[in-house]
């Protein structure tokens, strides 16, 4: 279970770093074009990239993983609100942040016994 959580955590981190953080911090035009198409000023690209990098880093360290996940959840909520505001397609755009959040929290839940104790998986009661 712990190794599955580590794999999910690693995949989440690699996706965020490669698909979102790197383009923003490297100043790639695709990052600016994407955010401006969603109604954000180009000035916010670097700041959002730095926040994403910081939240992923916090998420990867066991002592700060829950804090990183909570902060990343807030950022993903803002991303989802932006997608809803511009009326992008539901399953491919609007709910993508939910998919990422489930992947992120699932990885953390599987690798952190304290989180599993806080939110236990309960089997159906026998009737």
C-alpha cells in the first residue's frame, strides 16, 4: 500500500513539475498563452509557477506533506473555478483539478498511516 502511494505521489509530482511548473518558470509562451486565454494577466505566470513548485516540494516531504496537499488543493480549486468561469468542457477541463486532487490525496493517504487513521476506509457492515 505504501509503495502504491509513493508511485502515485511520484506520478503526481512529475506531472505537475513537467506539465505546469516547468513551462511557467522557464517562461515558455504556452504558459502565458494558456493563462491569458483564461483571463489571467501574463504577470501572474511566474508567481503561480513558484507557488506550484513550493506546494509540490512541501507535498513531497513527509513532515510537510499534508500542508503541501492542503495548499495545492486550494490552488487546484482556483484552477477549477477559472475553468468553470470560462465555461470550458466539464469532464476534460472543469473537473481536471478534481482528478489531480484525488490522485494527490490518494497517494498521500496510501503512504501516510496518520492520514489513514484520520480518514479510515470502512468496509460495508455485514447484515
